C-alpha cells in the first residue's frame, strides 16, 4: 500500500478505534457503576419517571370518564390530592382559565404559561416552568353551560446531573487518553516503517559515498521506502560492477602493455637485426639479401599475428565482441573443420581424423566464425607440440544426456601434471625452452574465453610423452 494511503487509513482507524473503544468503556463504566451503587441511581430515576408518567396518565384517563362537576367534589379532590402527592406530582383544575383548585400554589405567570403550553403540545411531553422541567397530562371539558374546564397534572422531572456530569467527564477523559495512545501507535508504526529504514539507508548512502561498496542494502520498510532500498541496492551493485570492470580494464591494459613489450621484443629485435644487416652491407649477395628480407617479413607477419591475438583476447575479456549464435549440426561442422586443416596437416606429415561416436545428429548453438578460432588454436597446438614421426590428431565427438563433448587428442609431447591447470591462462607457456617460442601464449586463453562465451566448458588431460586431450562441452539443443 502506498504510504500516503496507509497514513490516511491508519489515522482514520485511530479516530474510529478511539471512538469505538470510548463507547465501550462508557458502557462498562455505567454497568460497573450500577453494580457498585446498587441498582444504579440512573436506573431508579428512569423507573421513577416512568411510574410518574404512567400515574398521571391514569389519573387523567380516570378523570375523563367523569363530569367536570364531579372533579370539584370534595371527596374527589381529597382523592386527587392523595394520588398526586404519592407520585410527587401536582394537580390544577381550571374553570374558564381560572384556577378553582390546586394541590400547590403556582404563581400567575406559571399558571398562564402552563395552560398555553399544555394546549399546544401533546400530552406526556415536558414543559419548562420557573426554570424546572415538568411532565404533564391534560384533560379538557366542555360544560353544558358553555364554560370550559381543564384538569392539568404536573410532575417535576428531577435529573441526577452529578451522574451525567461524571459520565461526561469520564467519556472526554477516556477519549483523550485513547486518542493519544492511538496517535502514539500510529507514530510508532510509521517510525518503524519509515524513519528507521531511512536512517539505515542514510548510513548506507554515506558508506557508498566514502567508496565502501560492500555493504548490502537490505530491503526493509514499506511502500516507497522499500522501493528506495531496492533502487539503492541496484545502484550499489551496478556501481560495484562498473568499478570492477574499470579495474579489470586497467589491470588488463597494464598487463597487456608489459606482456606486449616483452613478447614483441624478440621478433622486433631480429627484424631490426636483419634490416640493419642489409643496410650495413652484411648481406652482400642478392640471395643473402633475399634471405634477410624474407626472414624480416616472416617476423613482421608473426608480430602482426601476435598483435591480432592480443587485441582479440582483450576484446573477449572485456565482453566487447558480440556473438552470432546459430543452430549447427556438430558432425558436419567438424567435418568442415577437418577439411580446412587437412592441407596444413598433410604438409606437416600429420594425420587428422574425425571419429563420430554420437548416437544421432546433435545440434548445438555456436558462433561459426568464433568457434573456428577455438578449433584452430587447439589444432595448431597439437601440430606444434608433436615430437613423433607418426604425429596424429583425432577429433572425437561424444554426447551425454545434456551435453555434446568434443575431444581433440594428439600423441605429442604432453604437458606435465603441475602445469596442466595453467595452460588456459593468458601468456602461459608450459615449457618455453622446448616449445615454439614464437607463440604468445594466448591460444588456449582465447579458446577458453570463446567456449565460455558459448556457456560451455574447456579442460585438458595429458600424459607427458604420450599426448594431450583437450575436451570441450557444449549444451545440446
Ligand atoms: N597439444 C599440446 N601438447 C603439449 N603442450 C601443449 C599443447 N597445447 C598447449 N600446450 C602447452 O600449453 C601452453 C599454452 O598454449 P597456448 O596455445 O595458450 O599458447 P602457445 O601455443 O604457447 O602460444 P599461441 O597459441 O598463442 O601461439 C603452450 O605453451 C604449451 O606449453
Ligand atoms: Mg597455441
């Protein structure tokens, strides 16, 4: 729920709950009051008021069955007087608006007022006389002589103002206390949902501004605050990633610069040497000159290839090269690869063979061009590190339930166990004294980058003097 909505809902709830609980408290209070003080003054009072109303009404009804003259009968007047006294009420008999009998003395104004008010209002209502409330009942008579007669019964309503005042104070007091408590509850809930998480967010933001990006920002609080936490956490992760990438980029550059300068130095030095030889006239015959130039050219081509490798590795490492994946039939793809390298291998008197152990045709998602680079680097190694006259390389295609496994096996010099884990590292050469020093040590590092770009895996098994097996796994489609 949005915070604004929640804020209004909780405040409305606080008011409603305060009102509801106050009402409940008042009911309980009255009940307890009634229990402690017997049947309760208020209840007695109500009962009494009811009795009085009924009483004067009965007298009125009885009087209405009689003639007006009978009311003036001495005996009836005594009876009437006793009756009303018992009810703590009064009776007044009028003839032509003149008082002819009264159980109590009222002043003239009240008498006049009572006559006017009782004729305008229905029975049983109350009227105010001399600042006091009265319930009344009135019976009207029309005499044969044309005169009018009235019997007016009046009973004072006595209210226990003390109790009502007490209930009033109690209600106001309870409401104030409950309302304060509810407000405290609303404030507390909001401080838990907003203020505390915001304070923690502030600390996290201060840490980030100081460069500490390791503190995870927990999602807490509610509504917008929770969203803010999430956004800040995403921001922190992105910032961390970009700093990591920047650092990696810097490291890479430093590493590549130092490696380039080291690895390029040898061929460049020999290029300088051969060209210097020509300039200085060391190559005297045209044949010698050609030989020097040809060597310088070969070295320059090598330098060029090394620079290409470096650039490719660097781009792969920074994920700057997009892949163009397509569905490819594994067997036909490797048949093409073998055909591509056949000439080169034949020239070096090496055999290259493809063995298909797949149960049926297997499709994989690969970027044809980039994956060709993987195969080429591995086949180049196999050819370069073969020391036997009957050098042979076999590509074996296998499968598991989910994976296609490509094994490229040679019978070359092999790699010592201790060096095996490093051959996929950049610029690593297992045996620089024996191996072809012309390599940059990037071939397998590039292969690993590309295979991982295909969400596959690459690893090696090797036995010294027996040969090496490079294995690649790719997800089947
Ligand atoms: N088939 C193999 N047989 C024996 N050793 C190998 C084989 N393949 C790789 N190695 C070892 O692993 C090292 C790393 O190979 P990688 O292809 O990365 O570099 P490189 O061949 O030295 O240079 P580059 O391929 O860049 O020209 C090699 O120097 C070599 O010592
Ligand atoms: Mg290589």
